């Protein structure tokens, strides 16, 4: 069992939102980072990648298990990315070796706008409980419930090594309520010329998930590769579907076009 667990109060902050409606809120989930980058590292065995996945340190200051800065007098950051978009409720930072050297914890959706949810004083850095039997990490718990409906998938942690010790990061757990979003794509013109096939959107926005197109009126219109072709005058009914993913609801949209005589220049009316 971990011996040290320090709790800090977080101020209420706003976050960026995706410009589309979301579904009902699901139960909270816990997740480990799937990827990580840093602006500074000790060598090829203390990289940011070592902070992805579950905590796995088996000792104090172990190579190939924790991220560490290049020197013991650096101020550096590590940025972690998570699979699921969530409204955060808690961030658990597994510190190895020295503790309390973390001066800033920020969160973001996509990395464009960052908001701080915790600030610390590096002069308080002290040796952790790493030497205690089988307790290799100390956990800094950052409550984030006050972030409200803000949605994030990234965490950035700044470590200040200039005052005391050599602080390292083993892993970072993000806890929150998952948020699902609807997919969008450009719809074609409501008119389809009998002698002019059109191209349709092949991926949704911003999920970039491939769309499966089917014709519900194959005697009026049908698909040939990526083009929709009218073969008779009447109502052309088509359907766009996909299964979605961890962050986007499944797509199922039906569109009706009116097939009229005539010919126009081939054009990708839907874009995308």
C-alpha cells in the first residue's frame, strides 16, 4: 500500500468544448496515458514513454520505469494523452524518488488551450517514501471535480528540480466522466442529376471516422466506388453509418435526394 497521499484543493476553471452535442453522461472511468512527450529527459531510458500505462516502478530511481529530467537543476514538463475524453474528477500522479517538486498541473482538450488545476511550491520538495518496503511511488492526488463540464484528454505536468532532490514521474491516472459526441459531415445537394454522379463525404468531422454509404432505393440510385449515381427519375434515399469509437456516438443518418433529368459538371457536393 502506498504510504503517502497528499490532497490539494483545485480552483474552478473552464475548458474548451467540441462544437457538437453530446450524449448522456456515463459512469466515471479511470485511465492511464496512452502516449506522452516531454521537452526534457535524462537519457533514452528515462523518457516520457515510461510515464504511460499503469504505474510499474519496482524501485527508487529505476531506469526504463520512470521519466526524469536531463539534470537535477531543470524545470521541465511532460505532456500525457488519454484515449477517452472526460470531464475530469481526479488526477493521480505517481511520483518516484522526491515528492512536491511538481509546480503546475494543466489540462487540455487537444492541446490548444491549457488550464491549470494545481500549482505547487518546489521549495517543499523532500525525499519520498520510495525506500519503504515495496512502496515505490507516492501519489499526488489532484481533485478536479470543480472543473464542471469541461472536457479534456491531455494532462501536462511541470517539475521544478532546482531546489531539492530528483523528482521523477512513474505514471499518471486520469479519472472522470466520459463524454460522447455526435459525428458530423457535409450533406450533398438535395438534387441529383440523372446523368451526373456525385462524390460524398468519406469521413466524419472531427472524428475522421470512415463513413459507410448504402442506397435504400437501388432502383433509383446506387453507389459505384465513391460516387453516387442516379439510374432513374424519383426519390433517391441513402444512408450514412459507422460504429463510432470511444469518444463519438455511432453514426446513422438518412438522406433523401430528388433525381431530376439533366447533366451537370461532376462535383464533390459534400466535401470531406
